[in-house]
C-alpha cells in the first residue's frame, strides 16, 4: 500500500491529505497552530468499488501514524450518529465525547 501526502499550509495551520492504494482511499488531517496537539480527521473516503477489502482500516491506521508524526497527541472527528461509520470508529478505539447542537457527535482517539 503506497502512501502519498499532499500538504497545504493555511493561515490557521496545515491540512495534509493522505492518499493510499493507487488513489482508491483518502482522508485529510488538519492541525491548527493554536493547538498543534490535536489533529482533526475529515473526508475519510474509500471508493465504492474498493470497499470491503480493508482499505478503510489501512487508511485509518495511516492517518493515526501521520497524526503522530505531525506531533498530535489526540485525533478528533465529527460524525453523524445515524450513520454506520460511528460504530466503525468506535471499533477502532475512538470514544464519543459529546453531541453538538446540530446532532453530530464528537469522537476522539488518544494517540499517546
């Protein structure tokens, strides 16, 4: 599984896009300058034709590894509690921390 990382530097921090498996899976990690110990995971995508082969698991492990390399101590994300992905994240060690006003849940993973 090859891994390619594209880095964007913004006025608030940076956002790295991780692409694996010949472009069949990707995600983004953001770290804000104000709190570099926390990385935010977003846009976790596996092409529909590539699902069920473990690419999501591989991508999540690559994201955890890269977040550590970025200096983060915690990985955070928001998800719709009505979607199956919340239980998938929990199976991978994420813990639900809160429910936001819009109904989304906040999940965290301790990288230490």
